[in-house]
C-alpha cells in the first residue's frame, strides 16, 4: 500500500514537473535526471566533460561576441564583473541564440540591481541544481515545500506565483518575522503537511529559535531543511535540526556566474556542479566563474565577489563533483579599519563558533567604531576577552558589544554578518528604538 502511494506520488511529481517544464519551456527534469547519474562519475570523468563543454563555449563566445574575437584562448579572456557587463550588454548578448530568453535581476555591489539574460540551458540547470539539493534532503518531486525567503529568491509577479503553485511550493515572507508571524508560520508548516523547508539561513534559524523558545513543541512532517543565500554556521544548523527534528543542508548558488552547489549527506562541503560552470579561484579565495550553460548572454570569467575555499579531498559519498569547503562570504562581508587592516566574516565566525552562549551575531562598523550585536541566551556576560582579541587585529576608537539588540536588516531582508554603516551609534539607537516600541506594545 505504501509502495503504491509512493509510486503514485512519484508519477504525480514527474507529470507535474513535466508540465511545469513545458509551460516554462525549459528542461529541468531532464537535466535533473542527467545530474543524478553524472554526480557519481569519477572526478576525472567529470573533468573531461567539463573541458569539452568549455571548448565549445569558448568557440561560441569568440564567434558571436565581437568583444572576444581577438582572443585566441580562454586564458586570454579578461576577468570581468557587473560593471563591465552593464557597460557591454549589447556585445555580450549572443545574436546567434534563437531560443527563449530569461531576464534576470540580481543585487549589485553598488546597490543598483544588475540585469542579465540567460537561456533555456542555464534556466534548466538552475532548477535541476535546486531540485538535486532538495532530493538529497529527502524531498520527492511534487511534495509540498515551505519556502521562507525574500523576493530575491522567489521573485515576484504572477508567472512566478503560478510556477510555485504548480510546484507545490508555498511562500512565507522573510520580511515579516515578528513573534506573532513566526508563531503562525510554525503552525502552518506543522499542519500543512510540508515535507521540505527551504529558504534563507537566517530566517529559518530565527524560526527555529522561536519554536524552541515556546512552551509547546510542535510536530513537523518534514524530511529535511535546505538553507540557502546566506552563511549557515554550525551553531545555526544545530538549532535548526533541534527545532525541526530533521537534517539541515546547506546550498550555495550564484546564478549570474552559473554557480550551483549542494551539500550531500556527508556535509563535508558543497559539491559544485562543474558541468555547468568552470570555476577559478584567485589568490585570497576570490571565486571567478564561467557559466558554460549560458549560451544566450556571455559572462566568461565573471567575478562573483564571493570568497571560497576549495577542498582537495574527495567526498566519501562517491560524488565526483569537487567540494567547496567553505563559502567565506561576500567580499563585501569584510571589515576594514582606518589603518587598512581587513578581516572577513570568517574571523568572527571562528571567534564565536565554540561559544555556546552566542546564537548569532552581526558586526556593524564605520570609520571609528565597531559594534558587535550578539543574540545570546545568557545576558550580562563579560565580553572583554573578545574585545581584546578584535583589538589585536583591528584598529577602532571604540569596540562595543550589544546583547540582544535587533539586527540591522539589509534592503533585501537577507541577514548580513558584516555591515558597513554611516554611523554605528545611530544604527544602534534605531535598534534600541525598535526594542522600546516592542516593549510598549507588550
Ligand atoms: Zn559528498
């Protein structure tokens, strides 16, 4: 009986996703099926596939983009970024591409959104990579998914909403994370029969903290949780797993660069799908990547702005895709002091990681002051040891710790571990203001 039910579910999933693909005019199901086989090929076999794809891509770029005609080989291509792409949009568009075009928007480093195009292959790969990750977390095609995120992940507009409806995905907004809303989200996810929870790491972590803090423990029918778009620390993962009672997996994507990486059961790092992208790591860990599947709009050797460390080891799971050991963060997740010293969010993650009192943190800094906002169970702790440690690496007139003040939100609702602000004092005053307002409501 159970088997019959599963077969029916699988059939519904396949038919449903086949229909979604047909409506979107992409082939995510086909790419997913291919990836499920290719992922277990040897690293060498995957490398061979990648080199064949790269060669074909370079030929295409040189043929259809006047910008690249003069270059003889891929290694001569310059490293480019969003600014370059914005200035050369027309010349990067493949005039020989006749398929469906997808217009994409992503946050730019200057705060201006970056608009680029992708084609059918790239769009199919994007979804296949996500579904592959969901499947590792236990998800089966067609099962109900709860997505807790902001618009950068789920997009907006009626087309997307129809897509999600067909995919059996219900959206929960990460913008409104008040205590009442978190309670409602918990109830709905518990009662709605959801099998997978997917979304921003910080939002899911916040929901998990809320669920652990309320007296009545809820039951969930989830098979797994997949966190994306932000750094997931070991402490956050443990809290999420405790709250939902299922394993929590990490995912990393950077669509403009063709980066799609997923965690397997071993949780040894993130398997990077290198039949889609050709990654290069510069000194300091800067990730440059070429989306070989984007044959509609060329962004070869594109600077992701992300810092990563790769693992030299192969994964015991048997998957041949190389492992990103760690996504250190965005290169704008860096603290710079007046003396020119620089540390990344990793410095703080490493600093606070083993401290069970610290649940989550955010570092705010301006020219003179650095403040660490800590979310902690125990308050009135002595943090001077940490202040001394930070002082030994960074020069600021003042370094302060604020316990349980609200985090400063970025415009897209993502949690930023590091934020450069105009004035730390006034940001802290604003979060204190929010606290007072909440207190007065109570
Ligand atoms: Zn693995």
